[in-house]
């Protein structure tokens, strides 16, 4: 790894925080800890971490609000949520909270470390994938990690970008759920694949919304010249669609 990756642990429980600091430091990460939401916001402003490990149960603020403000103030910031509040997972991964993943408490340290490794894996572009490429009205540049729809840039979060890149690289062909999970998330994926569907929904909405802004209120996602087709239980396919 070329550069030490920085992780910010946001956890008020001293025992859990100490164990996490110890384990992550032993893995070679540069680790900071914040015990409150306020401190977490300040810590991210001071030194941008590569990943934030965020406990939702904080003494001074609602962890969900902290998650929302971190991901909206810092585009592309990866937040992995620790939560005992299973009923809030949809919200955690939802558009406005914007976490990339979650681990439920109580968690196994090995599982948490594997997830963190997966999210911080240094992705080296496959041969021929370092050049900008286009499908219909979409253009994607892997080097700068930017995406344009009809020349207008679209803001995507890290995993949304990786997912779109996979679909675009295989445009017209089905990419299986297993392949998407292993290429965009992790080879040793052991959790649910719900996060995949959530991210596809975000992508569809962002692409569709962008078109809606340009074309007025009657736009549908398929009018934009591309479509992400669901093959239930199998995977997803990005298609170029005819536009009038
Ligand atoms: Ca807590």
C-alpha cells in the first residue's frame, strides 16, 4: 500500500473504541477516534479520513444526522455504520444518509476488519480501463472518477461510481449479482446483497433526476438514452435506449 490509510472511529464507548483502535492500528491503518458527533465533524474537517467507522448511538447527536452531514459536506467520504438499530438500515444506506455499508452490533471483529479491508482496497484499473469510456449519453473517466450525462457532470458516491463503471464496461451484457458484489464490494462477501439494490436505485434516481432537470417534469429514466435493466435474481444490465 503506497500510503497509510486513515480511519476515523466515531464511538462513545471507551472499551469498544480502544479495541477498534488497537485492531485497526495492528492492521497498519492510521487511526483517529472521536467520542462525539461534534468531535467527529471537526475531525473530518481537520484531516480527511479514507473511511469513517460511525457508531449510531452517540451521546450528543443522532448518529444518523452525523452520517447525513458527513456525507453531504464531504462528497465521496466513505462512512461505514455500526448499529444495533437494524430497523434503520434502509435509512442508513438511503440517499440522504449515504453510508456505504453497515455492520450490526454486536459484531465480530474479523467480519468488521474484512469489510473495512474491502472498502479500502486499492483498486488498480484493469487493462484498457484507464481511458475514458462512453455508453450512449454517459461518459465515465476512471482516472478522475468523474461521470457526465450529456456533458453535465453527475455527482456519484464512491460505490455508485464503481457500480456504474462495471455496468458501463459490460454495457449490453448482464453483470451477475455475484460479479457486482465481488468486483464493487468484496470477494468474500458474506452479508446480504441488499446494498447492491440500494445502490442501483440511487444510480437510477441520480441519472433520471439529472434528465428531469434538463427536460422538465415528464421525463422518465428510459428517456435519457440509457437504462439499467433488472434481471430478477440474476443481475443488472446497462442498455443504450433509443431517444426521440
Ligand atoms: Ca454508542
